[in-house]
C-alpha cells in the first residue's frame, strides 16, 4: 500500500508546477513583452487569465471529479496544462498567447480544487494540519522557483529555452501523478454520486473573501515586484531574485504557522499578525532603499506566510462533510474571480500612474479588507455554533 506521504509529495509537486506555470508570465515579463510587443497592462491581463477560468470551472470541476473519478479528472487537467504550455511556447501573437494561457489555466484551476479534496481524503484525522501546511506551501514554492529559474534561463538562452523548461516540468508532474497517485484505502475508485448539501452562504463567502484578498495581495508582490525593482535600476535577474525572497519566506512560514496554531490554539491571532505583517512589508517595500529590500522581504514574507494554511482551514469550520465538494468549489470560485481581475486592475493602475509601486499599495488595502472580513467570518461561525 502506497504511503500517504508519497501521495502528499505527488500532490505538492503538481501544485508547485501549477504555481510555476502561473508565475511564468510575470517572471518572464520583460521577455514576453518584447516578444509580443505588450504593455504592462497586457502583462497584467495575461497573468490574471490563468486563474480566470476558475470562475466558470471551479464548481463544475469538483462535481466532474465526483462524477467521473478524481484521478481521471486531475490527469486530464494536467494534460490541458501541458497543451497550454506548448501553445504559449509557440505563440507569435497576443491572441495565441491568450488561448494558451486560458487552456493551461483551465487545467490548473481544476487540479487546485480537486487536489485540495484529495489531500483531505488522505489525511483527515491524521496530521491534517501539517499536511495542509505543506500542501499550501507548494504555491509560494512554485512562485519563488519560477522567479529564480526562468529569468536566468531566458537571459542565458532566450525566451524559448525558459518556455521549454515550463513544458518539461508540467510533463513531469503529469507523469508522476499518473504513475504514483492512488485513491485512499476504503475509498471508491470509480465515479460516485454527486452530492450537494446545504451550506452556510455568508460564513463561506467571508472565508472565501479572506483567502481571495490574501492571495491577491501576495500576487501584487510576485506579479509586479520584478517590474518595480527593474524600474528602480536593478537588472531583471536580480529584481526577480529579491522578489523571490519574499515568496520563499512565505513558503517557509506556512507549515510553521500550522504548527504554532496547533501548539498555541491561537489561530485568529496568528492570522491577524500575518495580515498586519504583510501590510507593513508591502508599504515598507516602497520606502526602504533597494539595499535593504532583501531583509525587508525575507522578514515580511515569513510573517505574512504564517496565516496562509490557517486561512485555508476556515471553510472546514463551517462546512458539513456532505457540503464539502460543492462548498469548496464555491470557495475557490470567489478566489479565482478576484485573482483574475486583481492583476489586470493593478496593471492598469500602474500603466496610468507610471508607477508599478501602486500595486503594492493596492495589496496593502486588500489585507486591511481581510482583517475586517475575518471579524465578520468569526461572528458568522459563532452564530452557526449556537
């Protein structure tokens, strides 16, 4: 029988590759812009288009997995990511780049929804906090790796070399998932009946809003950090490397936050501290000298990342088991909607103002919204518990 930690590795790697592919446009933004004659606003639209399909496919993706089988749906979704990567590699026009990006995004958003359920299936009642922390850390890990690897490859061999690397890692994720993933012991391997149970709309909406605004604020850093530092006189490789320090700090902190929460029981305090730390880091990133940015981003990213896994557990506090598949689809729909429009809005604001730093200010505002929404969620959850 396959070990559940091997399953966690497979899911972690696939989601890391999803984040890597998502970040590829931002990490290679100067090269992509030159290749297709794009503006900063165009780059923001391309970034948002990857997660944009989630508005339409998050809920159907979860129900299709229940109807046709989790492994089959995830496998097909990874194939879509691979086809999208190849189309993006071959794109010679804006329209072709959009098609490749959207197709890859459809696959990416489905695996994100379904793999979250697969993780719960394997670890529910057994190290679920640790497993979820590790799983959520895959997103910043993929972002950081893209920022470190892709600009270097493009500077050495051109955009095509970096794009072929993206194709290769997606293919590897597909191979490992098909080869190694198994359903949990006692679970049905084939299709199952789709069940939609009643779930608390307001509380779930608040949890989804927190997760969406939290991630959109993070997107302001990894999507526009390289452009901001490039405008301040750093070369793109150095700018991307410094930006990746923030994302690396987030990735390291995610499982630490879960451990601290399990040990102290102060979940909301840790979430609040991470949000305040993120606000300070984003605003500080605009004001400190470039020589101090590495330290500011490292500390700020770590504090910011402490709350990620804890926020992701909020839906489980208000969703009954029968509502989990449909409820998580709805949860991710809100997340994908904001993640599609936020980079485009920030890119348009940066284009009009001539300052990429506007995106950082917008990110800080989003984190303030998270603090307010957390209070509303906790009140709604308390009413449900009565």
